[in-house]
C-alpha cells in the first residue's frame, strides 16, 4: 500500500487558481444548463451518445489540466526552495572568500621575511615561535577552507543550472495549463451546443438516463469501511453531496471527480494525488465484488473518471458540469479498477 502523506499545496497559486476556476465555473455552469434549444447543427442529428462522448473528452482534458497544474505547483515550490538555497550558498561563499582573503593578507604581512632572520630579530623568540606555529595551523586551515570554497562554488554553479531548467519547465507547465483549459472549454461548449439541439423531452431526460440520480436509488451504506480513515473520507464525501461540479476544482465549494476524492481523503488526513489516473495507484487493488466504503472506483479504460464507493452498490462522485455531487450506481460506467487507500 502506498504511504499516506499530508496533501501537498495546490498546483496553482491562489490568485491564479481563483482566476482559472472563476472562468471554469462560468463555463461549467452553462455547459449542461437548460438554455433554449438552438438550431440543430449541420450534419447528423445530435444524440445523447455524442454528448456523452464530448463530456468524456472534456473530463480527460480536465485530468490533463489538473496534472499540468499539479506539476506547475511542484516546480514552483522547488524553484522557490532552490532560490533560497542559492542565496544561502552565495552568502556562505562570500564569507569563505572573506576569511581566505584575511588569512592571505596576514600571511603576506608576516611571512614576507626569511623565518631565520625573523627569529633573530624578534624581541621575544618564544613569542615568535608560537606565532610561527599558529601560522602553520592557519595555513592548514586555509587549505581546507580553500577546498571547501571550490567545492561549494561548483555546487552553486550546478544548482543554478538545475534551477534554470526547473524555471524553463515551469513556464512549459504554465503553458500546458492554459492549453488544457482551452481544450476543456471547447469540449464543454460543443457538448452544450449538442445538448441544446436535442428535442426538449430528450434534453430533460438526459440527466435521468445517462447516470441515474440519487432519487432512483435505495439508501447508501450498510457496509463497514475498510479503515477509520476510509470511514472519515466517506463522511466527508457524503457531506459534499449537492455541491456543484466545477472542473479543475478540489473543494470545498465545488469539485471535479478527482478533486472530490482528493478533498474527501484530505479531511481524513490522507494525501492523494490530484488526478484520477494517479489515484488508482494510491493503494491496494481489490476486486469490485469486495469493494468497501471508502474504496476508489476508477472508470473507463484510461481511468479518466473516479468516484468513491459508499456501500449498497453505490458511489458518490462529481459527475460532470451542470450536475451536483451525488450518488450513482457503481456500474454506471465501465469500471477499470477499485483501489483501497
């Protein structure tokens, strides 16, 4: 089983995340809304299956968005730590350079004459001998300090190069975040257009038939969680029922699918990765027939959707834009894995 850690800081800065999620929330809120049906697009008649495909594509793009954001956050933390280390390393080099300079100056002043002549001219030969012994020790120390200085200088050059590579990758990750954001918004807009082109009766029936709502199911529960932390995560996920799906969000006011499971386990003190693809490896695989409350259920062959098993053949999950966090049958989509955290 993977080790459990406190969740890492979010992948985007607070201000950037607010900007991204505000735009995302606006798009998501309209994505599957009940706006008046528009004219049907050219080509084949729109179908609910086509809407499903677009939403699945949008969910995959959301996972890429989350992955890029998580990587950007990791790189931002690493470059910040590297910059702090570089500043401390430069200060240390400056101190070592100053110490070497002071010793060299002292040696120049005291070591310019022949040692024998200095002994003859000394008013206190014993004091001179003690000074000569001190200078020898200073020389040894200076040699060690010089070696330390050169080694530290090489390390500082290497750290600067690594920090430069991390900064370049950070910029690429930021560009990837923006690129995946545009992809998600494009897919959601296409899904909205298709859904609005459906006849009104099909459009109103879409949510009921695609993934049945809580009202169609019996009460969830009746089974024991695999651990106290799993029970705490289930309680958190149950408390989130009714909150909106917001792509790229991991709570507490809105969630995408992996954001809900990450947030729920965080309330239990367990850190999960940000994406559903990574979460399916966050523990021990178990058969679906042995699922217990708190287990993570990944869907589709690429694990692009994830929910949490809560008992009685049900999961709680954040379905898609326009739908709130809710309970659904565990078999609502093809199950790719069940993971016990």
